[in-house]
């Protein structure tokens, strides 16, 4: 209540109270406390001293009982001290008045301008007061800068480094609900109700709505004609994606709706354990799970059910991915093996050519042994045993492809075995036998030399 302004003191008192938004009684009490503090400083403990302040004239008297104990010149001595204390008390009273005002705004939306950014803590000018937005209350994809105007959700009033502080948020679910209430008249009027909200601030949100009035489409009311209403909310939240779905009492239907945009889902619910098994067509499995599992996470938050999603093939998406990865690795390993076999075959072919050239040169340099030059009068017999006999000398039996050749002759022995699979004409010596024996004789000659 304002004091009748008969004097300059009363006028000043009324002006201070009006500008600061505080009661005159609070200011007068602050002045009395300041006068007592000044008296204590100069005269000791004021036991039993009572300050009598006339709010109309500003006259001060110190009373002890019925006796006036005001020191002479006390006003001049205590003026400066009283002034400082009065200003301090006025600031405290002003702050308390603001905190009281904003305590009634907890859970509502307020507008503000970013005033300063110190590290990760953002200070916002809310008009009469300052709000603090800590890192936990910030949307991760939003870029903040000084003088940026935004809407904030009032979380509450908490004790901080500078006393009590107003905590505001851009990531709270309440911000989404409050903006919908501002943009959708049906929500403000109570015709449409927001049942639950699941939000990953700055990325994507899901909102379940229900109608309290027959004939009112809750989803259509929130989306608006051509999506203008929901688009206004999206713009206010820095292009955060928003899915508006109809709330369902049936848990299976609600879970099916919460997993949109995936379609044709089969849902099996365990209400006791709050779990759900969802089977999705193979072409809808990725949509149901969402990017990095975001869609199923939001559906879990929205419905309160733990959701397990599988494809119709019966395998979870994670298992299918592991199998595809294993198949790809096996295919890659098979390719490496095939390349190795090709390289090995090419190496053997090159070694064979080199060996044949060496053998040909040896045939030209050294004459064939007499035993090799003998004519073979009979065709090869006992092909399976790979043994060749001659009719002139039974004492000599030539056995191919075994122990006669050593070291690099292994490939030549294999060639000899392959040569014996065809019949040799009577008067023509077997080339493979000649080559083996020539090689053998050459080896003997080398050893003897």
C-alpha cells in the first residue's frame, strides 16, 4: 500500500516501491535494520533499542522503553551506512519479488534474449530477471548466439553460485507441449489432450494425442490444414522432426502406432512384464527400428514398453547384419585363395618350361647311352603298374615316376606318368622313358665326372 506523499521522503519511498515492484513496508523495515546497524557500529550493541520511523516524514527516533536515546548528530553519522544497507535490502527485496513471480511460472513457456555465453552456461534476459540455461538443458543440435530470441521452458528455481537462480530449458518435453498449446487452440481449450511425449531434443519427437470431444480428430487438430500448425512448432524447435500419433488404450495398437512410419506390424504384448515382441516385414524392418535405433527408442519412451523387433524371416536385424558380414568376409577369403592358386599354377608352369629347356640342352650336349638307344620290340605292358619291359633284355626293367628322379625332377616324373597313358608304337621308343633315362644317365655322368 502506497504512503500518502506529504513529504519528499514519502514521495521517494513511493517511487522506489513502484519502480522495484516491492511493498513500502519492506523498504521501511530495511531502513530500520540499517539504522540499527549504524548505531551498533558507533555505540555498541543496541540492547532494547527500538527504531521509530515515521513513513510520512522520514523522521527517526531511537527509543529504549519510553526514553528517547537518539544521539545528537546521529543522522549525519549514520547516513552513509544506512544508505548502503537500504540499497542492499532493496536489491534483495526486488530479487525475492522476482523469484516469487517466476516460481508461479514454473512449467510454463517464457520468451527471452540470450544475454551472454560463458563457457557452456547461457544467461538469458527474461525481462525483469535473468534465466540460466545449463548444458543439460540445451538442445544438442542448436547453435546459440548473443541477442538470439527464443522461447524457453521454466524448469524451476534452484540455489546457484549467486544465490537462487531461474533455470530454463530448450530440451525439456514441457517446451514441446507448451508450444503445441500456444499453436493449437483445441489443446489450449482442453478439447484435445497431449497424453505422452517422447523426445530426443533437436532431432526427433513423438507426441501421442487424444480427443475429449466426439467428432474431433486429435491428430488433424495438431497437424492443421496443410500442416501449418505442426510446422510452426517445428520452426520454433529449430526444425526438429515431430510425429503426431493417436493415443490408443489397447497397448498393442498403441505400440503399432508408436512405431510409425513402419506398417503391417504384428505386435505381441506382455502387459505384466511391460514387454512387446514386434514382427515387421523385411522391407519395413529398417523403418521400424529407425536410424541408429531412434524410432524404437522413442516408441519405448512413448509407450513405456520394452520393444523387441524382428523381421518376418525370424532373425533380428542385428543377426542378419552379422550373417551378411560373415558371408562377405568368406567371399573375400575365397577370392584370396583363388588368386593364390592361380599364382601357384602360373609359377609351376614357368618352372616346367624352364626344366624342359634345360633337358633339351642336355640332350644336345651329351650322346644317349647305349642302353637307351636299344630298340623296344614290344608295346608297353602293365600300364597300371607303370612298368615297361623289352623283349631283348628282360634283365632291365624301367620304372617311371617314382624314385629315379630327385629334387627338381618331380615335375618331369609327373610328365612321364602322363605320357604312359597312351600306347607306344613297336618300333618307336617312348619319349618320356628316353627323357627320364637320359636325365638319369646325365645325372650319373655328372656324378662320375
